[in-house]
C-alpha cells in the first residue's frame, strides 16, 4: 500500500467528516428539520441510509484495509451508497419545494462534500497495490497508523449520528422537544 496516498486520503476524509457533520447536523436536522417535514421524510430516510453505510465504509477502508474479498465488499457498500445518493438528489427538489428549494450555500456544501468524498476514496483506492484487487489476494494492505487514528476519533461520532438518524425516523420531533425543553429551562422567568 502506498502510505503517502493513504495518509492524503485520510486528511481529505477528515475535512469531509467535519463539513459533513456541519451539513447533516446544522442544515438537515436543526435548521430545516427534514425529519419533521412530511414532504422531506424520504430525504431523511436517504440521509439515514447514507449515515449507516458510512460506518462500515470507513471501518473497511481506513481501519481494516482493502484487499481480496474485503475490497469487493467495500465496493458493494459504496455502490449501495451511490444508489442512495442518486435517489436523494432526484428527490431533493420535491423534498425542498415548500422551503423554496435548496439554498445556494447548502448546495455549495453538497458539491464540496461530494468532491471531498470522491477525492478521499480515489486516493484510498489508488493507494492499493494491483494484487489487492484479486479475490484470492494473500497480501496484507497495512493501513497507516494515522488513518486508523482518525477513524478511532471519528467513528464514535459517526455511529451516534447514524443512530440519531434512525431514531428520528420513529420520533421526528425529538429535536424540537429538546429545544423547547432547553428554552424553557434556561430562559423561563423565575417565580418566587
């Protein structure tokens, strides 16, 4: 494995993760509360699927390492992710119609995220030796320690975000209730 390419991939992944957290938490869950909107339910479900698929993707690519059948399992997961992303994009106009469409700044974030994700994965796959692509490969593609460290640091957050997305399918008003509770607790007039 080309460690230089894999480390570059890991840094790009980290930037992707930070921007993705902002997009998903701020825009999708907080500002527009897509999980609460009837016309955005499908978009929230596609975001949930992508959040869930992201977890095994980073584990396989940046922790386990890609070789042999593991590489092909990762490609199948990425194919499902791509299909989900296409469905999300095709639905976005309908999902955001009552909001006036997708705001330009969020659209810019989505383009940047797609570019970063593709760059990170391209670098990771380019780092692999040719032998890694064989189903019966016996090489061991050792992932650099920095890549593993990044995954160790971000994986708990990725799992929490995926679990939150799943939970919000069944309890879409959670964030609104939490906000109301905090507002009442911190800003309610004191009696007595």
